[in-house]
């Protein structure tokens, strides 16, 4: 049984607080205070050891990142970009360092920047982007001026000083590189002559992001989805890629006009999990022999149906609406057993694991139901404890009472 408590309220909700200028007018960053709260969270990201929680919320269309120390239950830092840009992606690089990317289109030379932020204090490193040279001599330091876009792929758990990123600088091609979090120096570790963006010629050449890369538990890239330009077709073709040394090559007979979503790769790197279009089936591709098997196809699935995935994205539990029972992809795994325990403790409510530590022993779980739009809990499976954090309450900053376990549990 997991004991549920409701004593840990984050500043009567989610602290966003005062934001102090830090990055040459492009972003604002600082220590969060109790000056405001946000009850609409989009993401709740647990750091590598479960020390911090990064919460991405929105305010008047702008995304805000707030960081909370889960040991003290105090906010430590907040961030939002100013002017016409917003937060695009947020990742934990280690237990105490975050990586943040800025929104923008591939053709916009003023976007695609990548920053590293300390969870506490004011430490910031400019990792990639057009303003690299402009930051020389400031506390940001790091990268030289470059166009294009950089996105984080993996925190490289065996190397806490580097992260794996994908760099999109010329078309059609992408690069994989390891970036030093302190100096922003990088080393190219792979490349492919395939596009990251899909062009839709029937809509005036609209280009949408389509590239995806998945890594195993050690941070090694194992599988990718990219785009092969087909000029004579209304839209480009999706293609699945596997690494061959430092080059990426297409999987035989993998080209398709239909969108394929890559969820993740198994811990041992032997299986890639994908959602296939147009039927929405969850499929598993064996990377040792390229065979494919259907895992779940009772009804069309989306990424939202994955209610528990490992930190690297490999799905563990598939959830459905209504009375359809969840599907456990690895029924005997530690994660599957943990999810069943949570189901017993929280009763007849919807459970979604928002994030976890790499070993899955600490989780951030969203609990929702008919009268509950969403509550966040910190789950410590070793201590068998669930700690109430905050509630998603539209138009109401005060958190609701935490869910109570049933008498049977």
C-alpha cells in the first residue's frame, strides 16, 4: 500500500514569482517568489535524482518554467522568454541543471537557441544559437554565433558533463553532437542526409517538424524518424533510420506517406516502439532483424494514451478511455507493478505518470477523474509514499483537497 499525504503544497499552488533580468533581453530569469501562482501546468519534469521539479505552465500565451526544490518545497528559479519568443522544450541534463530551447521556425535566424540553467542560483550557459558571440565576456559564456536550431536528445547519464543534441543547420540534413554543458564546445557523433521537416506542397509549402530520435538507457541513439523530400508528391515521405557507425541509414521498406510517431526504445536498445498511421496501432520493431509486431490495436492510439513510459520514452502502460483496462507492455517489470499499486491506492481514478527518475523509483503522477481536472503527486516507491503537490484548477489558484485512498487500501 502507498500512503497518501497532503501536507506538501507548493506555495498554495505553483510559484511563478518575480523574474529578474538575466540574458541580454532575450529571456528573463530569476528566483521565484510567492507573488503569483499558476494552476495550469503543461509539463511536470522530475530531475534525475528527484531533487527538483520543473513545471512548465502558461500565462497569456507565454510559457513559464518554474523550478521547485522537492526537499524544502521551496521555489528556486523561474524563466520565461521575452518579445516574440517562448519556451519550446525543457529537459533535465542532470539532477541540478536544465536545458531550455527557444521557439522559432527553421528559416528564422533569430531562433533555435539552446541554454543551460542551474536549478538554483543564477548559473547560465549559452549552448547554441545566433547570439553566441554576443554573449562573449558575460556570465553566459559558451557558444559561438551559429544559425539553425539545436534540440536536446538525451542527458547522457554516463557522462554528466555533456548532453546529446540534434543540430538542424542545412537542408536536407541533420547532425548529432555532444555538447559540453560548461563550455558549449561540441563534438559531432553522427549525421544523416535526411530532413527534419516535412514540406506540404498543397498548403503553400508549409513546413512542419517531423524528425524524432530515440536513445537507449545509456544515451546511445538507436532509432530515428526523418523525412525524404519527394518533389513530385504533395508531401514528403517519412523514413525510419538506424545508425551505422557515424551515419544513419534507412530501414528497408520503411518509407511511407503516413505519419509515424516514435515513442522510444527499450532499455536494452533492441526494440523501437512506434504509433503507426492511419490505424493508430502501437507497434514494436525488433532492431536486430527489422521484424514488426502489433502490440496494441483495440482502438486508434496517440501519444496521450501512453500513461506510463520510462524516462527515455519507452512505453510501459497504455491507457484507454472508459472501462477498457490498461495494456501492460512489460507486465512483470518494476514499472508495471508500481502502476498496479498506484491503481489500488487511488481507486477508480485516471493515472498518468508525467515524469520519473531514470530508475523509475520516484514518479510525478497526475491523478484525474470526473470532478478533478488534475492533481500532481510526488511518488516515492521505496518509501511507499505519495505526497500531494498541486492541483489544476481553472480560474482558482487554491489547490483542492488531495485525493484520499479508499478504505480497502
